[in-house]
């Protein structure tokens, strides 16, 4: 926990220096971390199926597994990021909500008087 806290404090303190390293594909992977993690699990199980009883895969199989996995992860991040942009909100603040009318309540909703 101390190591994580230290890294977080340093990242926040030196974010202006680290900003050039925030390339878009990595940012997209971070923004869509849960769906990307789920697809990553599918990629791992697929790779284990391809491996069979071999402890290590080599050659063209290894290259195909790596390229297919990275492509699937980036495609997932792209889809999730585009879906979030079309929804009109971001993950930190949630979707944009309409504000109530001038009367303090949304039009069309019944209000009851408390006596």
C-alpha cells in the first residue's frame, strides 16, 4: 500500500512532466479497464486452449496470439470509449441530467402538498 501511495503521489505531483507519455491507446485502455480486463480473460483462456499440453508456445502461434490479444483489447477499448462519448457523459461524472423547471420540479410530475 505504501508503494502504491508513493507512486500515486509522484504521478499527481509530476503530471505535467508525464503528460507527453499519455498516448491515446493507453489512455483508452485505462478508461475502459473493466471491459478490457474481461476481454483479456477471454484471450488468456483462448491462449491456454491453443497451448494444449505444451508449456510454451513458440513461433507463429505466439505471434498470432499476441497480435490477436492486443487487437482485441484495443478494439474493446475503442468500442467502449466511443459508446461513452455517444451517451453524452463520462465515467467520472455519469450521464448529463436535465435540470428541473422553474417551479422546482420536473414538468408532468405530480406534487403533493404537505400540510
